[in-house]
């Protein structure tokens, strides 16, 4: 690790003859970042909405305490696991206070999550119908299906979650050639030629020296971060980073400090303090300072202010870890993520991470960057040393998707999908704004959170939309701040304009029915959802 570290720091003080061009490019990137930042919306809800939200949670909590009392005296049956009578004096294993939210709030609305799908999860899917006879403690299937539900929740950004036999021919061929699984790690006898082909393709696609792939996207973060930093290192993490990043940071043993979301003043203040004060008590210099950010934040739909982060990391000689799970393939003129969106040099990002579970319709993840970094991780990462190698058909699916995006399959299908996704994203966001919903995020982000706020409205919204055959994902506390429960829409290139208009029409109806249009911004007095609007994009 020290070799990688010293090599990288040496690379930061390269010949001054390149500085003028680099500064011009960075200045252009920061200008682009400023424009992108202006395109992000985080409208605050009216005060009465926040008050009603707190009241809603308060009422539900009071009823929860009352029901716990009824269970304690035996007037209500407790359906959750409990300690045996002889273990009552032990530290609670099941029925502690941390379980209060699950048994009293989540169970009342559990029918809105974990819905079983019985078809391809493409732009539409079929759901297995289920009912509960005991208020969501258990479910039973009716044997019927709910067909042709429009899928607005999957991360199928480019529509590669498909079952077209012509598209998947090479994947089927790889199953015939290699089988379904490898049953070994890459370092033993699980290293296949297609694994190395994929890694070279990923490196070429990203414009970096080298890349390494892993079979699980979550583990790509959680198992690689501990290999890069440890005790005596400092991690500066955005407050809205994904759980996989947080887990990896905690497992590393490094000191963790959290800066405000996308707030460059907060980040720079922490960098200054880290440089000036050093480690607690000893005040020795930190071995490394690692800034961890995401390309697109999956709950907010916001885009990282990458040029400004790069400027700060260069100024204070820190490292940058960029998680592009939701941005790779989804943004940028050719799908190369936020580095392309902001026109920054990929070499300015020390560690580029991404997953294949979203835009590529597969599974797994990658780490990319300098060759020294990747070579180090091949022998020190727990994911590389202990995890089974990626499944051959999954590997081939990623290869065919990347080749399609890059145009190496001899077609323009990949670039068509990227442009279609951008068009669908802007169209859907514009119509939601016209309706009066409060939505979060960047105009280029295919992740579109619609704020619902009150717990009762969250549940009613999900049920009403399913009755209209619209599959949505709703998220509330503790996954979001208590006053910012939301529905998270994920737009796909596979969505047709007719599908989006159908969703928008039902959204408009449900928004009026449940009084969800909280925006105070001026909007048109009438809205014809069937009328096409010119958004500066070709239909």
C-alpha cells in the first residue's frame, strides 16, 4: 500500500509545464459544476406539513406504546419472536426497544414492501397477489397475478434487464461453454479469460489504466475500503453516502468524519482542521486522508459537485474515492458517468468504483484507477482473495452491455438508449414540477424522489398506485429523515412515452386525492397530461 501511496503523491507534483492546461480544464469543470448545481432542486415543504408529519409519527408511537402494554398484560397476542421465560432476566435479544419501530410501525404497512415478482423486471412486470389475515404479520398467496404493472422502481436505467433471445445469444453461449458458476476464487482456479476481457473493457470504457471486477456490488465497497485505509487514516464521508461505504469505513478502523451533503465549505473546513491539527491527542499527521462521495445519491437524486471536490483534494493532497453505482451508464453523453458529465479527467479520481447491477442489467462491481492501485487490491482485498469469481453468464452480460454502449457491437443501440434515458428523465421531471409535486435532485438524474412527508400518505400512496398498476418504491424513516418520507421513481430508457404519460396521469389523480402537491412554486393552472411538450429533446 505504501508503494501505491508514494507513487500517487509523486504523481501530484508532475511537471509544471502541464499545470496551465490542467488549471484551464479544472476551471471549465468547476463552471460546469456551478451550472449543474443550479439545476438541482431541494424545495422545503410548508411548515404545516412538517408539523402534521411529526404529529403523525407521535400518534403512531403513542398507539405503539399502548399496544406494547396490551401485549405485556396478555390482552394482545405478540407475533414476533420472544425470549423464553427462563431468559427474561437476560439482556433482551428480540423484544428490546430497538424492535419497537418494526413491531408497531413497520408491520402495519409491510404490504408495501417485499412484493414478489413473477416475471422479467423490465419496464413492466407481473406481481403475485397476496393478502394478509392478521394485519401483515403473515401473508398468503391467492394464486392470482397482477399483470402488466409499470415498473417505476428498478434501477434498470438503460433497459438491459431484458429477455430478448437475440440480445442474449452470447450469454447463452457462455453458459454452454463455462457453465453457470466457477466454484473457486480468482486467485485459485476461478480466473477465466472472460474475466480478464471484462476488466480490460471496463478500463478502456472508463479511460483509466486498470480495473478489477467483483461478484457483489455491496462488497466492492465494504471489503475494499478496509484494504485502502486503516488506523491512523482519516475518512471524510458525505452524510448521505450509501450503507456499503459506511460499513467499509467502519470496518477499516480509520477515523471517520462526516461533512454536510455536497457542501464544499463543510468539506474544506474539515480538510483544514485535519491538516492543521492532525490526529487526536498525538497531533501527528494523518497517514492518509480519503474523501468518499457518490456520483448520484440514490435517495436524493443529487449529483456530486465533482470538479470542486477534485479541486479541494488537490489543494490539500487528499485521496478521492468515487462511488458511481447509480451514475455509470446513466449520465454523460456516452454513459461514462459523472467524470464525463463534468468534463473532468478520470485520472484525477484516485479510486473509481461502480456496480453492474443498475445500468448493465447484471450483478457485481468494479474498482478502477492506476495499475498500482489495482495490483495492490488483487492481493489485499478480501473480496478478491476470498470471494468466488463472477459467474460466467453474468460476466458476458456485462461485456455485451458495455460493448453495446461503446458501439463495439456494430450498432448505435447503446447511444440511443443513453439519449432516450436522458429524454425520459427530463420529461418526467418537468411534468412532475408542472403538477406541483416537490421533487429532489438534479435535472440529469434518473433517480427522482417525490416527497410525501406524512407516514399515512406514504402508505396510501403506494397502495393507490398499485391499484392503478403502477409499481413504486416508497421510503420513510429511518431510511430518510423523519420529515422527508418519499416515493423514489427510477426512470428507464425502456419506458415508452405512453408508459410515462400513463404514470403521470395516475400520479396527478393520486396527488389530488391524497393532497400531495405541496410545492409553492408557480406552475400552469391547467395540465393536459396527454399533450406532448417540447423539452428541447427529440421524441
